[in-house]
């Protein structure tokens, strides 16, 4: 848990009447970032062809969000 989340939880816990921080047992993550490479067009095509229908909407939202972040476009106006 990030220090900010931990601090907010501790500040609000008393007001909410929470005695035990249920998140205290979750191991803290490091803020180190791993270098990542984007999917290639062929990898995206393979994912599109083999994706589970349950996961497909999540994948589409993730790709549209990444596109928006990378190209600063409005995701609602992306071609279908």
C-alpha cells in the first residue's frame, strides 16, 4: 500500500470507527518501474483473435486508454 493511502486510512479510521486496518497485512510494493515494450500489431491481432469474450471489453478499454494516453486523443472519437 502506498504511503498516501496508508496515511488517509489512518486519518479516517478513527472517524469511521474502524479499530483494525484490514489492509495492514498487504505487503508494500516498491515504486520501481520495469521497462515495458508495447504489443506489436501482430501480437494485438493474435490477442484479438483468441481473447475470451468475457475479457474482451476490458481489453478494448485498456487499448483505447493507452491510445489516448500515448496520442492525447479523445477515446470517444477513435475509429471503430
